[in-house]
C-alpha cells in the first residue's frame, strides 16, 4: 500500500496530486538557495517525497478520462503529450539560464511551472471524475444523469486484453497441391 494509493482511495485523484505539485514547487524554489550539503539533502528529500506522491497520479487521470471505445488511442496520445514535457522543458530551462545568466531564474521558472500545473489541476479537473472513498461499497445508481463523465477504471472491471497471437492463415491453394 503506497501513500498515494491511500490518498487516492480516501480523498480522490486530484487530492493526491496537490501535495506532490506543492512539494515539487517547494523543492525547485529552494534548490538555488542551497549553500550546504545538509540543505541540499533536505531539498532532495522534499523532491523525492514529491516524486513518490506523484507516482501513478498521471496514470489515474489518464485511465479515468479515457473513453472506453478508444482507450488505447487516448492513452497513446496522453503518453505522447506528457512525454513532450520531458523533451521540451530542459532546453527551455537552459535557455532561461543563458538568457538571465543564472540557474536561479531557471529554478524559479520550474517552480512557477509546477504551480501553474497545480492551478490548472484545480481549475480544469472536475470533481465528477473523482471516485468517493465509499464508491466501491455502494451499488451503482443512475441518480447522476451527467453524460460527460468518463467511466472509472476499477479492480472489479473485467477487461479482456486483445490477443497477441496472429490468426492462423491457411496456406495458398497452390502450396497445398505440391
């Protein structure tokens, strides 16, 4: 049982992302102020805690937002877009450092970017995508007629994975006569 899983089960997906985004911002804000090994280790511990808390949260959002009829396509595009940040942000970080002549400005930019992610999360992610802590214990009801909510993925769902075997192909008629 991870802390993130406990937070997601008890409070919902967005509540698990909030502390990690705050801790990422704090770590990046404190990084340029480190002047001793002890303070650097404190920043590393904060960053590691944020990384641990954020583990799986992106996948929680992706699987809950993916439409059932195009799940694999949605998840492929989702992964492409989220990986784009890994590709684009380091050059931006370097360009800001070159432009300002300071790594401190780049760290502050990264902290602001993480806070922007938090604000985006709070403004864009609707609570109707959240699964209450007691949702597994309640029978499903149609009292909420909101058709815009995506189905939630849970352990109880029976999802059949596509077969990786190739279908058997009959030999051509000319090969059978030889």
